[in-house]
C-alpha cells in the first residue's frame, strides 16, 4: 500500500520552497551586483584605462569608438606587432564601448589627454550618431529597458551567484571584450539571401538620429588640448556593409553629411574614410566587420599611417 510518508519523491511544497529560494537568491545577487557596479569606477574597468598608465608608451596612438571600432581594429598587442613590422614606432591603444555615443567618452577625455597622444583616431559614426527615443513608441522603450534589465543585469547576477556558490572566479565587470581583445560572437558567416534587411542593423529601424551640433564643449576642449600638446586628430568613418544603409532616410543622410562637414571644417581635424570593400562576406552582421573584414581594414589603416609618417 502506497504511503506518502515513505515516498522517495519530494512533496510539491518542497519544490515550491526551492523555487522561491532560487528566486530570492537571484534577486539578492542582482541587487548586490548593481551595488558593486555603482561603487566601481566604470571608466577604469570597462575601458581598462590601466593601459594609459604604462610609462613605456612612446608616441601613443589612441582609437576611440563603439563596437564598430572594436571589430575593425585589432587589439593592442596584435596591432603593435603589425606597427612594428611596418617600421612604425608607436604604441596603439583601442578604447571602445558597445553602443557608445560621444557622451559615453566625455568622462574619460581628460584622462586620455594627460598622456599626450601622438595621434587620436575617433570613430565618426560614434561622434555623430545618438540613440533616438523619439523614433520608438513609449511601449517599445519600456520593453527595451525591461529586456536589457532581464537579459543583462539579472543574467549577470545569476552568473555571479553561481560562481560564488561554486567557489569559482568572482564576478568582475572589468573582464570585458576590451580586456580580452576578442571578436566575441562576430564570427558567423552571413548569407545575404537569408538576411532580413530590417533586423540586424539598428540604423534601418530608425533607432538613431544625428546630433544637432557638431561637437560638444567637452569634445572641443579635448581636441584643443590634443592639438596644443602637438597631437593630431583624425576622424575615421568605418562604414557598414552595402546592405546596412538601405533603410536610412534622406533627412538622416543629409543631416549626417552636414554635421560631418562642420566637424571636418574644424582647424586641424582630418578625416579618413574607409573605402571598403563593403560586401557582406566581410561582415558578421550588417554593421560589424568579421576577422576577414578586419584584416582588410587594418591593412588599409596601417598603409594610411605609413603615408602620414612620410608627409
């Protein structure tokens, strides 16, 4: 005769208790991670600014930008090897933030200026384009916030909790792509026949707009400081695949061109425009270069550096 007291299975209330305990622990870990991150210096950790404190840096070259910059340029050590092979005696440092706009770097500009860079390369797309809330319905904005909180913060918290419970490496927000120097998941081969043109690139979804003014006061002060220290500022237009810009409006293109001209008319600011190729085989999505595309970009970039040194 079946006796529930002697059953080898846990009763339903026990499973409910375990489930509630997991939710509580996840919530606590989520709260703790937010608290830890709020106490940490985001500039130092996310951008790994310790690299700027190296006393052996000679003729520093700094590249600033978003994920477009991260996937275009090789990371510091590989880029410095390539520079030495090209007989270019400089130290390259790449600083990138995913989804960056020019506001993202403003707290960091004074720290970068202190090392008196020889050359500053600024991603033009990052300097001109900002995320536009007005182009999204309020419900979509709220859903984006919820998705970001769930997919990033809560998932990070659960991972942090798991690592703590299993005595593995503690959670460290400094361990990001900018420290590892990897391409992340940008290694997939894209088939243009299966590519939904509206999905992979946010520019085609009207999620961005162009700043109304060419430079903020902090960027203008930064550029003036670099020039007064004998440095040179070069804007780099990295571009996207040939499919990426098909959804852009005429107004967007006109505003982008206008601001671009205003910035490049500033005294002592040049622009390098990557000529491509922009065919899809060089991209892992519509915007970001894969390894094949990055190699082509870096060959072009180093050749431009060599030309600059000969001038």
